């Protein structure tokens, strides 16, 4: 057998997560250990030149050489975290979640894959996506390209009531929030940014109308995440509320939140945050008696009105 075949065999053993022992290989191929050492050096050079995410390492405790994942490669732990987040998001249909998990697993060696598979087996088996069931991976990529090239499009959009109409929009970013992917786009109709759930876009085509935004008017998605909740727009305002629940939960919900005062006798804190009012109101109402809004007055009035409607609904005979 020639040197090329011998080196391919050794590399195949390594890539299959086997430990290769120099003396055993020398016996198998009827060559000296020095020849095998030369083969290993050639393989090591090949890995370096091709910038593969492996490192050929001698392990004294194993008595041989093994391919280890280099620091530049994605780690087994990172793959597990990504899969866990995907499963918890419920955002992809059954087919796409399976494809995505398998693709992520294929980024790491087989042995590491086999360690992860039992950990996610039960959660993967019981995975329940959101109800729309629409494939999204291709659509997310296509709209990402539209955003990159600042392309105006005509979309057929189905709103939450099931009504479909045509909109002319300039997509600006894609955001994931609360189980769904959204396209944030400048709307010709409203002359402002609007949120469109990606799964509700029935069809889209490039528009002959070209909408443009100046650099100063362009959308900052990082900033948006600081203020918006449940993808509900509204008026940006500074709010204060007394909170009697787990303080960390409130601070995590509002990235701009700061504790302004502590009331040990009431086991509560006063929190201030910059928010968009509609989404903030939804969260504040969800906390029931754990929260009391202190300002601004417009938000207090709005919440009081909503609570009165809730009481009336519970007192209704129907």
C-alpha cells in the first residue's frame, strides 16, 4: 500500500473519533514507526493548511493520537444551548426544527453528538410548534436579503382578524419575540415603522415604488429591544411602578429598568424604566396585585380603565 492510501486510512480513523497508536499502525502497514510519524506530520500539516477545526494531539493516557476540536470551533456546550433555545422558542414547524437540530449536531464530532442526543431526546419528541405551521427558514433568509439590498416590496398580509390586504413596505430588520418572527418595516400607508409577523405574509414581490430612508431615519433594532415588549408599538415613555414580586424578574423584563427606592416594610421596590406603553401595559397587568403603577398619569388611567373592564367581564352573566 502506498503512502497516500496509508495517510487516508489514518485520517479516516481520526475523523471517526478513533485513537490511533503509532506502533499498531506500523505493524498493520509493515512499516517503521518513523514512517507513521511522518504520516501523522503530513496529516497535521494538512489540517493546519485547510484551516479545519481539529487539532491532532497525542494523549499519553490513551497511548495514541486523537483529533480534538480546536478553540475556534463551536463547542459541544454551545450546540446544546442553541438546541435548547430553539426547542423552547417553538418557532419552527416539525420538519424545520428537525433539520435545524440535525444541522447543528453535524457541526461537532460524532462522539459529542452521541452525548447530546440523549439529553434532548425527550424534549425533541414532545416538541410542539406554534399553530401556524408555516415553513420559515427560507422566508427569513429571503427577507434578510431584501433588507441587505434595501428592496421595497409589495406584500399580501393577513392580519390577526384574517383579513388579507396589500401593503407596500421597506423591510428593515427581522426580530424574534414571544414565539414569532417579525419583519420591522417602513410602511408607505402609515409613513412609519410597523411590525409584520413573518408567517402572516402570504406572498411578496418587488415593488416598482421605491421607498427610501435616510441614514438618520434608519431603524435601530438593538435600541428597539431596550424598550418594546410583546412586539407592541405605542408611545415611548418613562414609567414608575412599585413591585412586590421577584425583583429580578421585573428588571430582566425591562432592560432599561433601575431601582429608584426600596420599601423593606412593604417588601417592595420602586422601579423606573423607559418603555413603549402598550407592551409595558400588557406585562404590568399580567402581574396582578404584585404591581402598582405610580406614573405617568396617562398610564395609570389606562390601567385603571382596563381593570374596570376586566371586573365588568367577570361580573357579567354571559
